[in-house]
């Protein structure tokens, strides 16, 4: 994995913390990784599978 720096609005961070504190995700980084994976699946990978 590579490290990136990400700037988020304070409201996003507060809401991420709600998910982490509610034990939906183990930490912020994992929640963000899952969100990015799901976005890529919907917008890139999923569309490529349909074309094949």
C-alpha cells in the first residue's frame, strides 16, 4: 500500500468517527479504503466487466 494525504471537511471526519465509534469500521483508514473500493467498483471496474 502507498500512503496518501487526504484533506476532508470537518463534517466528513466527524461522521467517519461516528462510524468507527459505532464499530462499523475498525478505523478511519479502513472506512475510506472501503468507500474508495466501492466507488471504483461502481464507476470503473463494474463498467469494464459489462464491456467484456
